[in-house]
């Protein structure tokens, strides 16, 4: 028997057999990027939001550490020691002082290098799955400490919901607001964008004669979440990385224009891109916007999603 967190709190419950963990993608409702720090990271002030686009990781006992996968990125994503799943399993094994032995299988629907934190999501799922498989008994906060060493988004994807991220994104504070479901359309591009390349392009643009204006604090966005009105939230969505993503992938302007013409409340590049996300008024409106975006032919596919979603959970 192993243990898993319940859906609403950190109290463990018992489950049996192989461990299967589902983890959401994230979007950034506000992404303010500060100057480059001495440690090589940019200071961030971001509002994370977990949405209903999921990867699923299954962990079974094994005599070594092995990873297989299916779905998005199969045949493209390296499954060796460079993979965040393998790195997460080894990092947890070191902390727990146990052998890094597990057979891991990933079912992937979150696009690679899409600005939706798919790699970080998979790392978060791995930390939880291996913690349960090995019976190491770490708290969510302890797993988040391990995750912060792997990627800035990993701690949030263990927690989920909607949260303020500071530092280089790893310091998480949940945003308290009355329960509200927000409806989104996710426009998935062909190919990805390198997150480090987008940050480098932002630094280059900021050193140019006409730099983009940095965002201020996320206070307006957090106030908009509490008003529970799509048009108010739409007006507050913002992303400092968007000019850099558009500079590297100019065709994203066509995606944003098509979303506007399809009737979306608002749209922006998700994180470092190239995925774009659009806010809708309700589920029916989201389906309409997704259909029109698909017809416009400006993205590989357009899917609907809702948020906020819980973070990594055993299912």
C-alpha cells in the first residue's frame, strides 16, 4: 500500500498498486520579468494558473530507472539523463537516500516547449509518484523544495490552483479568491520555442533604443480575479515575454489577431510561447472561439480548457 494526498488537503490516504499521477499545464496570467540576477535567473513576479490540459505519469517498481512515453513529443523528447523526469527521480532518491529504481511511463498531451511548463509538470508528477512508490513520506512542501532545484515552475505544479510566484518563480503563495471557473482556448503551435532563447531576446530588446516597457506589480491582475468578470480579467492579462516571443516567431501576431477576430475576451502568448491562450466568457463561447481559430489555420490545433485545476494528484 502507498499513500496519496486527498484532493483538498495534505492529509494522506491509502492507495494500492502502481502509482498513476495526473498533472496540469500552467499559464501565466501575469508575467513580470525583472533584470538578470547574478545567479543567472531573472527576478520574476508572476501569477500562475493551472488549466485542464494534463500529462499522466505511471510509476511501477523496477530494478533500475527506466522511462517510456507516448503522445505529444514521442520520438522527439529524449528519455535519457537529460529528461526532467529522470532528473526528478534521481533528485528525490538522493534526498531520501533510496535507490532510484522505478519503471516510469509518460502519457503526454502538453506540447513540448510550448510555454505551458510541460517539462516542469512532468517533473512534479515524478516527484509525487516516486514519493508514493518508494514510501518516502515527504510533504508537499518538501517535494517543492526538491522541485525548485529542477525548474522554477515545478513547485507551482505540485500545488496547482492560482498562485503568486516570486523569486525566479519558485516561491509560491496561493491567491485567495471566491471559487470561479475561467474558460480558456489554447492555440497550440507547430514546433516550440526555447525558453532561454526567449529570455535572451527580451534582454536584447531591453538593451535596444526602443525597449518594451516592463510590467508593474500583479496587483491589478489579482484584483481582477476577485471580481470574477471575464472582461475585467481579460483587461489585466499581461506578459513581459510576449514581445520577445513575437520577435522570434512573428507569425504569433496572426494567432493573436485571429483569436481577437474569433471573439475572445482577450489573448496573450503563454509564458515563453509559442502557445497562445484566449479567455472566453463560458464553456460554449470557448468552443466557438476554438472552432474559429482552427478554421483560420493559424495554429496546429485549438483546444478548450478551464481553470484553476489542482496540482499533481494520484488518480
